[in-house]
C-alpha cells in the first residue's frame, strides 16, 4: 500500500512520530512526566507535573509552579522519561485483588 492508502485506511499516522517530535507538540501545555530512576539499586518513578516549556534533542524543560514561592525548573533527560501524560496526574485507587493482597495469602 502507498502512504496515502495507509493514512486513509488506518487514519492519521501520528503514532509513527519519534518521541521528541510528539513532545514538541505538547510544548506550552500542562503535562505530567513520570521519570524513571537512572541510578543503580533504586526502583520506582518520580512524578512531575508542570508546563512543558522546551524540548531539546536529549532533554525536556519543565516549569513547575508551586503554591508558594517561585517557579521551579526541571531539566529531564529524554532517556529517563517513562511516560508523559497531557494534563494532571492519573487518579488511581487500588481495588480489591490489587497487590498487596488483603487478608494475607
């Protein structure tokens, strides 16, 4: 199939854009970035919410506005980004059967 036929059959092919190009489309919007730990022997993620100010070749600049004090700036390497969500953080309430199990094994 040609590129035109693929676009009409599957819709827009925005999914094929590299991560940096997709992040550039979110510039000026509020995003939540989940940063993976890049140091050894640490597990988990760090959640940062703010305005995506700039996207470089290998980093993003996030402006984080607090309730008190000045705006804080975070420079995050692209390689450390685990997920990006447009808007605020996801609300998650664990239900029954979610680890850790309730009532023992």
